[in-house]
């Protein structure tokens, strides 16, 4: 006598299928995706996006850092250019041109 349960060809509505022993390609892909999202701290990004106060503080801080960096960078570049131009003052043609520019600037002070 065979006591195994009868096999059905059609699933019963509401019945949960029994998973096979070996994961399918979709399950492996979903597992890799879940692991990748956990590593990338995606949850923190979503929380930051959904909380307007955190978003405002983050963007304000980033704007201050960009503005400060731009100001310092511009100051350094202009100082280097000023130093470089001052090296050419003793040259005959370029020195006269720079002297005229300096006199124009002095007139408007």
C-alpha cells in the first residue's frame, strides 16, 4: 500500500507553494540585490530624502562648503596671478602696459 499524498496538477487558491531545495535564478538575483542595497546604505538615503529637515541641513552645509571652497580657491588663483604679473613689471613692453593698468586703477580709488 502506497501512503504518499496525492499529487495535484492545479494549486488550491490560497495555498503557499513549497519552495524547492535549490534557489532559482530570480531568488539568487534578489538576494544579491538585497545584499547590495544593504551595503550601499540605501535605507539612509531614503530616510534623508523623506525627512525635509535633514535634507535642508545637508544641502545648506554643502552650499556653505562649496561657497567657502570657491572663495578660497579664487583668492589663491588671483594672488598667484598678481604675483606672476608683478614679475613682468621690469620687462620693457609688458611693464609699460601693466604700469598703465595700475595707474588707471589708482585713479579710480
